[in-house]
C-alpha cells in the first residue's frame, strides 16, 4: 500500500515499544524507592545494640530488636521442622509415584492453598492451638509458618525432581537397588541443590509474614525463654512500631525493616548465584 | 532373600509415607474450612445471611454486619486491578517481545525481588512516604482535573481507599507480570513468524499473533492477581484508614475484610464479636478459594502441563 500508511504503522510500533518500556520502569520504581528510603531512614539506627539489646521503653532512645531478630530465627527453625519433611516427601510422591489424575488434584489444591490469605491461617491456628493451650505461644507461630511452607516446598521439590534424568533411576533400579533407596540416595541427592533452594525461598517468603503471627506468636517485649511463651518477631515488631505515635519507634521500625528486607533479598539473590544447576537450567 | 523382602516392605512403606504427605494438602484445606466454620457458628446462627448485607458494625451492642468490609475489599481490589493490569501486561509484553536481550534478565530479577518484599515493609513505606506524597501532591492534582467525578470529591486525608488500592497494586504487579510473561513465552514462535511473513510491524505481531492467542491465559493471570489483592492484609491495613463506612469518595478512609481481622481479633471481647470475625475469615476464605480456583483452571487449560503458575 502507500508509504504514509506504512510510516504510521511503524510509528505506532515504536510508540508501543516506548510505552511498554515506561511501564516496565514504573514497575521497578517502587522497589528502588522502598530501598532508598529504608537506607536513608533506617541505616543510621543500625548498630551493635540494635542486634543484641531489648527494645527500650517509650522516651528512652537506643535499645534494639535483638529479641525480635532471634524470635524470627526461632520461628523459622520451627517452621522448617514442619514444612520441609512434609513438603519434600509430598513432592517426592508427585514426581515419583503419583498417577496423573491424582497429581492434578494435589497440584490444584496446593496452588489454592498458596492463595489462602495469610490472615485466615492466623485465626485457624489461633483456634487450633492458642485456645486449647490457653495462650499465645512461639509454638503456634512456628506451626502457622510451617503449614504455610508445605505447599510452597512441595511444588518446588516436585519441579526439581522432574529435572533429574530418568536414566539415573533406571540405572539404579537395574543394579537391583530398591525403588525407595533409589529415590532417597540417587534422586534426592542429585536434586539436593534445587530442593535446598526451594526451601530457602519458602523460608524467605514466610520470614516476612506478619498477619499470621498477630494471634499466634503475638510478640513479646522481652526475651522468650520457652516455646510456650509469646515470642517477638521482626515483622510484628516493625508493624507495632510503625503504627505507634513515637518518633523513636518509627526510627527503629525503619531499621528493623531494613534488616528484614536485607535478609529476604540476601536469600533471594543468594540462591540465584547458587543454583545454576548441573542441567544448565535455573531451578526456581 | 530376607533382604529382598525387607526392601519390598521399605518400598511400600516409603510410598505410603509420601502419599500421606502429599494428601496433607487436602487435610489442610479441610481443616481451614472446618475451623473457620466452627468458629463462626455463633455468628452464623445469630445473623444468618443478613450478616453479608448489613452495614451495622457495633461491638458495643453486639450487632455485626460485614458489608462495609466487603465493600472496602472490593473497591480497593478494583482500584488495584485498574492500575496493575495494564501496567503488568505491558511490562510482560515488553519483557518477552520488545525489550533488548541484555535488559531482560536484570528487569526480571528486579520484578522477582519486588515480589519478595514483605507486605509489612511496603506498609511502613506506605505510611511514611507514599501516603504523605499522595496527600500533598497526587490527590490534589486528581481532584483539580477530575474533581467533577463523585469518586474524586470530598476532603483529602491521605489514608484512604485510594491509597490502599495503590499499595495493593504495587503488591500484585509482580505476580501478574511474571505469570503473564510465562504465558506469553509459551505462545509458539510460529504464530509470530506467520505474522511477520505477512509484513506486520513488531507491535502488530504482538497484538495480532501473541496477545489475541494468549488472551485466556492473561485473563487467568489477572484473576490470580485479584485473588492476592482480596486477601492482602498488612500493607492495606496500614494505609487504608480502617474506618467501616460506605462512601463514594475514594479519598475517604475504608476498611477491608482482612484488615478488620488483623486489627480487632486480639481485642475482640465477647463470643459474638469473635465469632463475627471468624465469619469474616470464612467469607474471605470462600471468595479467595473461588477466585483462585478460577485462575488456576484458566491457566491450566490455557497452558497445559508445560507452564506453571507462579507464586
């Protein structure tokens, strides 16, 4: 056809390239801004005391979030004890045993479970553990995070196991090794890196969860000595400080948020370098 | 021989163990539904269906209706979708079709990192950075030029339905973008080549061959984003203002299903109050399960087993 029409079409094509590029920039802007403000407002409050001391009372400056940082790691440890074995073994079933119809339903259910709002997990575990045990506890906090990890770990484990070449299994079986030993000693070991990655990403995800901890771990201004006591956690502390009216606490909230974000991003970026796997693909 | 028998037993035991673990998914879903139903029994009996249409939330007189929260959840999610859908899909298109190769991986990494930012941190940033900015600069601007619309009328507080919607948009953009990207990547190259062969420009190839082919999958990605938006809790709670009212203005504070649980659950005195909050949880669970199931079905039927929905 005629040249002007062609020019208009080319122009439109370039215009769309530019506008989609602008959208991509818009998408990454909040991350940059959040990071900038966290460093600007939080960095100055981070010192040794921040990691080792208890929060100070209102009006006293200084103090730290030592108990919240320790609490987060204690909660994550408990979560791993629940989420990892159940998730990994479930993933083994999906990859190694399941029939395609049953697998379809399990995957479907796992994806739905992933979409359940975390706040509803919180009230479920409240009814399940806090009410019978007559009090908020670190244990309940660990359980809620652990349960949330299960579908995440299960799905990534399944994916990673399917990357293990079938020849490995056949070779082992041909040598007379029983199937379960083949799975444990050959398949799982081969895929270990990917499984660890999946677990770390799941931990990074639940590490920032606040809503399910509100009515389970509850938070604590002091060190928790028993798992049956309420325990502080970094995200909870950030939330409580952020909605408080005190400037000192706001500063602490920024510092806590910076520490939490660095922890989460460190895991996320770390696994990226760690997991260029032996099949040349990046496992997610 | 004994060894053989033992292995046989080991095989069966291991298989059953893994089956049990895999089935725990169904147990967990049933458990959530059951606990919420038991918890909300009192409220279900007392208010019945009226709970969903009453806007009377009065803990002092033990009267509870969820309508303001349902309204707030729907409105903030709608705002989030209006903002997030075009931006996310455009970004996914840019990443798969139009961006230069060297820029793709860094951008993808940034978007995945944004998805990993905890909700409470976005909320903190929302309270102290985003809301003041919106209040002092963006909202007055909107009101000046679009103030004739009822949704942009009224006093500006900062914390508002609109602020809640924007923060939710920031949270669901990475999800919609990365699922859309997977969808677009699964469009066969032949589709594109055929369009190029007909003399189409780059954008025409994208529009005719890629986007119209991927329509169903992209719809699935959007619905998945909606599912997340409905259940988003902390960031919204921190910027939406937490006031149970139904008003036209988007500059007025609102309240959502998830945030009323977050704010009031640990202070709820009285069995009916607690039970009403459980029922709100039940409503939230029901809605998100339906929405997520729809999203998964759309994505699964579009993509077949090759493409996995992301989280």
